[in-house]
C-alpha cells in the first residue's frame, strides 16, 4: 500500500458577502419573510400550504450555512430544490393538474 503525505486543498469562494455572511443568506431570509407575509395575506386556504413549503425551503437553505458552516454548502441547493419541488407538486395537486393529465378520453 502506498500512502504518501497527500494533502488536498479545497478552495471555497464565498462570493459577495454582507459582514461575515454570504449574500444569498440575506436574500433567502428576505424571501422567507416575503413568503410568510404572503401566507398571512391569503389566510389558511389550500394555497397557503405550498407557499409555506417554498418559504421553508428558503429558510432552511439560509440557516444551513449559519449552523454548519460552509463545509456543508452542498446541502443548500439540495434542500431548496427539494422544498420548491414539494411546493410545486402540491400546487399541481390543488389546481387539478394530475387529474387533467390522467383523464381517459
């Protein structure tokens, strides 16, 4: 077995920052607040559920780098995409898109 003193260097570019935090954290937190205001405006109807999931995706993707640091930055697009996908699927269910696709003529 050949094990040498191989060290790997990983360079992480933070991009634009506000203070010590990356800019997308601030944008995602503002997006979560906008979704929350929208939920409060539309009330407790059926449309509030998918908007909540989309807003939750913004919140979780902003909190991950704050809690776990930038070493787990790969989780941000994964979680945001997953929650937006769930929100869109719920929107499609509410609006009856699946029933339109599965209708037999």
